[in-house]
C-alpha cells in the first residue's frame, strides 16, 4: 500500500464542509474589509525566502522543501505567503494601483517540521496583507479584521497577544543588550541557541528548550528597547484596539519566527491548543519590499493556520455545518434511471442536495442505503409509479410517505425539508 507523505493529511468529507465554510466566511468577512483574493504560485525561487524570512530562521535553515528542478534551479515549496505577496507586488508593479493595496490569500504551505497535534508538513493558511500603509490605523484594521472573522466563526475564548519589536535600528542595541545579559550563561544554552548566538541571536528568544526559556525570561524584553517612534506607533495601535473593545494582551517577550517583522507583532492562541501551537501570527514588515529590491512600501498582515483553526472550531459552528440534509433518489428498474436523473437535475436546480442510487439496488436495499447516508427524504421512482405519473416521497424521519405527481415532487421535497424533516 502506498501511504501519504509524513506530515501531510487527507481531509475527508464531511470535514471538508467545515473547511469550505470557513474559507467562504473568510473571503466574505475579509473581503468586506476590502481584502481582495490573490492566488500565487506554490513554487517560488528559494532565494525569495532566504532574503525575506531570513537565513538564520528555523524555517529557512531547516524546514524548507527545497529542490533543484530539471534545469538545476533551486526552487522551494512556499513555507509562508507574505514573501510571495511582496515578490508579486514588485513584479507586477502593484504600486501603480491605488494604495493601500489590500490582499487576501488561502492555500497550502510547506514546512519540514516535527509532526505533532496541529503541526503538519503541509498545512493551509488564510492570510491578509495591507501594503502601502505605514500608519498605526493599518495595524488596527488588520487586527480588527482578524477579530471580526474569528468572532463570526463563534470563537469567544481566543487570546490575542501583541508586542513591539521596535525598528531594525533598535535591534542592534537589543541584541547587544541580550548578549550582554546572556553572556555569563552562554554555555548553558542549547546547541541550536549557541549557533543562533552568532547567526541570528533574536531567535534565541523563541527557543522552546526549557533551560533556554528560563535564561531568556531573566533578560530585558525587546519592547523596552524600542525607539520613541516605534513606541508611539504600537501604543497607538493598542489604544485604538482598546477603544474597539478588542481584548489584546501585551506580551513583552513575544518575537516571531520570521525576520521581516518590526514594530507591531501579534499572535492568537487558544485554550485548547495552548500557547505553543499558535492559531494565527502576524505583524508589520515595512522593510520587506525594499529589501527585495522594490520601493520602500510598508506592510502589515497576518496568517491563520487553517488546520489549527478547524481543529478548535466552536461546536456552535461545526455542528450545524456537519449536518446532512440530503435527499436520496431511488430509481427502481432500468426505465426509472433517466426520469430519476432528470428529477435530480430539477432538485439540484432548486437548491436541494440529492444523492441518486446508481448501483441498481432493490427498493429495500435502496432504503437501507438512504438511511446509511443519513438522507432526510427518499424519493422512490418505480416502474408502476412512473406509469401513474407519480413518485413516492418518503419522510425518512417520520416514516410517512405519499404518492406525489411528478411535476409536484420538487415542491413537496422542498416543503418537507423546510418543515424540518426532523428526526
Ligand atoms: P507564521 O507564524 O509562520 O507566520 O505562520 C502563521 C500561522 O500558520 C501559524 O500561526 C500557524 O497557525 C500556522 N502554521 C505554521 N506552521 C504550521 C505547521 N507546521 N502546521 C500547521 N500550521 C502551521 C507567517 O507565515 C506569516 N507569513 C504571517 C504574516 C502575514 N505576517 C504578516 N503577514
């Protein structure tokens, strides 16, 4: 037997209905805030991620699916969406469009990570980016759009953590301070952190090794080193969110696993998955497009891990979406096949979901099958009924049935479904 690649998932019906519903609401709510869908390649040049996400990050140093194509070019399955958006912005001259530009995307991302609950090697993200807006109002809108979307799904127990990373200029000072404070315990850091010490010291802050965490907890938080303009920026974001009654916690040591962020960064966590399995991450990245060779276009955005989101969806959302209200169409005998197919078409056109028996089951076996697929109503088309110009419409919940003229079957089914067909 051939098995799926480790870290990938088969998402089966009916769970796929949850995914579609979540994506539909995402496009509606985020679209409502002006974020238009963009579809970008999954394959990008490796260099794109090296230059944006950063060489010293875990993502680039050990998690990318990178390979040489047949011409020897180094390609990577995208580990995240922001870098591709920045590349696309420059390549398509999107700076010519009215600014700011609001974009939204959904789709698979790839990271070679250690498998565990909520952590996969192929996972899906739902993200937005607003490009060309440097003011705190843009950060506020991004968090507001996120909060509105999550509330629309019925969440009321998620926490939003926010921090100020300061500007890149502040970072040098912060790193010097951090190294000064950690210096005496440098030997106690894990192997990875000793490597990070020279390559990318900021990454020591999100090491998960307990001893590294303890040592980091005693250092000065990054937010305290932020310059006055960076402080004013993030304070303004926080004040506006407070005015909107969006609960946001300050997390002075929160840093993110990607190098392009500055000033505002935030994460969303759930009680169910815990603080280490973050549902959404985002922040501001004002230097990213310039670093890729474009104009100095500021940006801010977030990406939600859809796998994680679906895993913790409130029951009030998930329950109703998983309910089936199908109609089973049961043709009995060869002569009933075409009329049943025609009726299926009429029902579908009226917005009713049908499943037609197409394997030649007897009526008795057909009714058993209808129960198995959780159909609410069965429509039986036997040769005798067809001769009489009727079909038998059976309410499978109540066990009641009646013969209905063929031209009234759709209306009758719709009526039964509207009446609850409760079982
Ligand atoms: P990120 O924090 O690397 O940020 O990823 C965003 C979200 O993707 C995470 O919070 C998590 O929910 C989900 N995720 C990441 N890795 C995995 C995995 N292995 N399995 C399942 N879910 C995962 C970014 O990707 C940034 N591009 C976000 C952003 C957009 N910042 C500004 N704009």
